[in-house]
């Protein structure tokens, strides 16, 4: 049996003639109840070939009235409406997440970003460049700006996203998937 970590990877493997089942990894645990903020969270990738750095900088430049909280790498040359937090542990994530209502994650390619799962699970909206049933998909800088302006400060009305991310992306969800796929147990 072959296992992979995303539906997209399953499709790529199928095109190569390899059948695989998706077994999801589990992101860091983030409390379910996190205070609400009106900022935009950006996960900044360090030298990742899929990260759309130029496009992300253009979105930030077009939204001087929004507060951006940057986690991950520590970019330089950002305007004053950006707070660079760098790498944060679970406790730091909770603090930063409480300042945001939406995640902006622009990638040329990729599966489901763990930060997106964590934020969707606690009711935040996710603006992403890859189609996903519970994230807002954008393909241009102007579209990203429009969706951010629409979503900032709003709680997600997608209860299915919270259920989906809370049910699948937990230790219990991982164990159920593992038992079903690897051990052959039925749900």
C-alpha cells in the first residue's frame, strides 16, 4: 500500500500509475477558543520555491490600511503596517492567531497549508491559491486584495470547515484514518 499526505499528491501519483490513499499528518495543537482580531496572518516561507513572495508584497502594498502579522521567516523591507513575529511556538501561535481573522497564503503550488488548517479549525477564513472546498481560492493579486477586504474582521460562516479541519486534522482523526487505511478497519 502507498500512502500520501494530500489529495493533490494522490492525483499526481495516480498520473504516474501509483495508487495511494491519503493519510493526513497532524498539525500542532491550537486551542479551539482563541480571541478574535481583525488582522491578516501571513505565513512567510524562507527560500521556498513555491512561495509567491513578490505577489505577497504587492498585496501588502495595496492594503496599507490593514495590519499584517508575519510568521515563519523574517522578511525585510516591509511597510509599517506589518508586524514580523518570525517563528512562533504553540503558545506564540495562539497569541498571533488572536490578532487575526484571515490567513493569506500565496503559493505557486502546494497541498493544504497546516497554518490554514489550524486557522479554519478556529473559525478564521483562509485565502489561498489552490482550490480547496473550505478556503477562498484566488489567482491574482487584485483578487487576493478584494477577498481580504471582504473577509477581514468577519468570522467564518463555514461550519463545515471547522468540522472538517477539527475532525480530520487531529490526533484522533489521524488514528482513525491510520486504522482504516493501514489496518483495514471499517468506520
